[in-house]
């Protein structure tokens, strides 16, 4: 037991420290030193104090010494000791960041911490640099050069702008039952079953399931959304061919909106989303009859976010499909229940990106846009 520095608290000091610990309104560093003093006053040794307080024995000894040589206030307010000097200078750190942002050496797919440390040793006067030093400096600069992110880099031209504003204008129109605007999209989904039976939840234990699963194939979801009327419909199909698309369009005309004069359909640019698909699926008179009731509006390439049906698919996956479903019958039953509940609740997507906002926020991307000219009506 270290008795070189003996802590003898007065009754007033002891009450002050106990009140400090009960209040919990001080910094964790200060509260730890209060615990050290109370334990030392009770005659507990340094090593025994150190473990529950989560500090080293040297910290306990130093805290006691500051009390003995000074006072309680000085012991409680000890400032953190300065750490070791940074191994990399500002110039070295700038060189590290520039290197991490450059192309990796020939024969390497990406920069690693070891590769960066070796390269920096060659470029500076350092004899060696640890990967931890490199990691910390990159972390301070929010850089992780070994990571990459797939990103869509769209080509914005007159055609893409025209398609975008065409879709936005449709969303801004006053809803007309005779000319509804219906968003259409499709998404694959997997049928996944269990290999081992999950263990049900019980008191004190959450439900447990095995990482291993059994794949039972994939199905396709056709999603239709009329946002103003809070209506959506999801159809499950084996495939997503031109024939399947044509069947979906026929149901849209004859079953879903039989009284509409013309249905404006917003969709993306898949190869099956064409009038020709209906002529492949049906005789010419039938295809012609269906197409006379339809009006296709396409989103720009690489801009499917303009399709509200894509948002609805995200809701469907998050609320209904975020689990393991192993057969088509159950999938159709679960989706139908979700669809009924969401339609009954009147759930709608409130579009907040009109044409004027697009011109303001995306003005630089518009071709032949003079920066001196106004980009919106409010300018």
C-alpha cells in the first residue's frame, strides 16, 4: 500500500465530495478524482482504487500528491497533461492528404495505410511511420482512401432537362380524375427461407435467427402510384418482360382507371417501357386501343429519383419486405395487406421539388444557362 501521500479529509471536504458525486453535474475527470480522494481517505491502497475508477495507479498517486502539497481544489482541477509531440508536421500532413487523394502506384488497386506510410517515409525525412500515425492523421481529415463509392454521374443536356421539367409540371397540376398521373416502376425481390428454425423471444432474451439462409429464387414487383388520390397497387410477377409490362398497362386502363379519358404514366427508360411492347403482347387492334388511353412520360436517364413510385418502393421494402419471406403466396398476401392498409390510411407522397426550385438549385447544370439571367420566377 502506498502511504507516501496520506489523504485526510475534513468533514466539510468529505461532504463536498459526496455531494459532487450525487449531483453528477461535473466533468467525468473531476468526478474520478473525487472518488479517488474518498477512497484514499478511507485507507484504500492505490492499486485497489485504480481498478474501479478506471485509471492507472500513477494517476491515483499524483492526485493524492496534489492534495497533500496543495489543497482539494488544486487536486480536483488538474488539467490534462500534454501528450507527445505530433510526429508529422503540417507540411507532412498536407503531403499525406495529397498522396492519399492521388492515384495509387502502378500495380496497386488502392492506397492502404501501410502503403501510405512507406511512401511518406520515402518523401520525407522520417525514418519510419506507423500505420496508426497515418490512420489518425487521415481520420482528422475525414479521409479513408481505401474506400470507394459507386456514384451516378449523369450527363445533363437539353433532353434531360426537358424530361425533368415535363415530369415536374405533371406533379404540379391540379388532380384531374379524367387525366390521372400514375407513376410506374418495378423492382426485383428475393424469396428467402430459413435453414434452421429461429428461436423465439423469451423473457430477457431477444429473438435469434441464424445467419445462413436458403434462397428460393426471385420475383418482380410492378408498382403503380397515383399520389394525389392516395392510391397504389403492387403486382407480383415471375418476370418483367415486355409481355408482363403490356399486361400491367392493360390492367391500368381496363381495371384501375376504366373511366379516365387518358392516363399519363411516369416511368423510367427500361427497354420494355415502350409502346412496341403492347404490340408484341397483343393483336394490333387491342394494342392500339390501350395506347390511345395512355400517354407515356419518361424521367431523364440516371434520374429515376424523379419517379414517385421509386419512393413508394422504398416504403414498401422498409415496412413490409424487410424480413425473410420464402414463397410467392405469402409474399402476395403480405403485400396485399400492406397495400390495403396504406390505401385506407390515405398515405400520400408530398412532392416538394417543383420546376422553379429545380431551376434555382440546378441552374448551373442547365445547358446554355447564362449565370447573369434569373433561374426562377422569384429571382
